[in-house]
C-alpha cells in the first residue's frame, strides 16, 4: 500500500481543529475568484489559447517540481493513457472552451456558468457510478437548470450579440467536460495519490493546449510585459499549482459534499471581483440565474449528505 506524504505541522493543526480548515478554503476560493478577472484582462495581451499554454505550462512545471522533491514513486507507465484522457477532459477542453468563451462573456458570469459543474457530475454519476437521484437531488438539478436558462434566456431577450450566447454555451460545455472528468477520475484514478495525478494530468492537458495553440494562434502577436507576466504567474503558480495542491490536501480532510459546496464561493468571489475591478454590470438575469444555480447545487448536495448521515444512524 502506498504511503501518504508525510504530514507537516500545518496539516496536523488542521486535523485537530476542523474549523481552521475554512481558512485555506477561503484563501483558495478568493484566489480562484480573483483569477477570473485576470483571465479576462489577459486577453488584451495575447490569444486565449496562448495564455492557457503559458498558464498551465507554468503550473505543470511547479507541480512536477513538487512531485520530484517529494521523491514518491508513481506508476506513470501503467496509467499514462488514463492520465492523458483526464488531462484532455479536465485541463485542455475545459480551459480552451472557457478562455475562448471569455472573449465574449463577462468574467463573473463565466465563473457562474463553469461552476454549474456539480449538476453535470450528478447527472453523469447516475449512469456511470450507479448513484441514485433522490427527489431532493431532482429538485436541486431542476432549479440549477432553471438558473442556466434564466441567464441564457435573459441575454437572448435583451438582444445580446449571438457571440455572447455562443460564448456562454461554450463555457457550459466546459462545465460538462469537467463533470465527465470527475466521473472518469472516480472510475479509473481515484485510488492514486491526488497530487501526482493532478500534476501529470495537467502536463498532458498542457500538451493538448499547446497543440491547439500551434494550429490556431501561431504567429499572432503576444505582448509580454509586467502586466501579462503577472497574470501568467498568478494564474499558473497561485491559482493552478498552489491552490490545487492545497485543495487536494483539503479533500483528504473533509467530505466531498462539503468540498463541493465550498467551491460555490468561487463564482461568488468571481462576480464580486468582476464588478469591483472590471466594472461589470450585475443584471437581474445574472443575479437571479446565479442564485438559482447555487441554490440548486446546495439543495442537491446537502440532501445527499443528510441522507447519508441519517442512514449511518439507522
């Protein structure tokens, strides 16, 4: 049996006082929420795929360095096909679609659409993980879907450019791909160490992004300066490598339902920072749709947690 990474003093403190675990959760969700602002701003300096190549190339290098320093053996040869597919689904497809969609869609709205992911994961889990949809989960999914339709329908009703609608659909497809990757991970790779798995899937995903960049944005102008360098380093090192490393540590300490619900802080911070920094308008459609999506996910996830808690006592 593979031994876990030695637990540092920081980890032992979190395990003794579970309330403190919300400190790193709050930090990483703030960083992820703020990253949406940078992902939107960087498009003035380079193409969306070029930025994704820089971002995840930087993140992959940092994560692989951490893996190398940990000196843990990992069965890469045995699982490289599964890691390749996971990287394509979770990193390449998700962020190629997100970054292209961000050319037309506000950052705050984009973060809400992408974090509809738990709904798609729940639907796919019924088919591939034999999970059951309880009445409460059905209600949560329907409320969340209504939220998506509210955002899309509001933009159509207001007569937005169809590029905006297409961008929103691309980001929803990214959320679906993320949901597929979650189910695939559960089926094929969840028994492997999380840090190493994320490092190698990000590497393979970065290769996919680089290929897409070569064929679509080769020769396009790139403005590398203090601002764009900051955007790349922040999203690559902090929002990707560091946050995901801390996130996997958190996942080993709390249940998946609590973890899923805590990720809903990301679109909330995304909307907040997008409004404060970018001056994006909070329309009634975005606010209503966001509330419905977040409420739907909470209803669906909490119902499962309550059912498991009650079942463990019977």
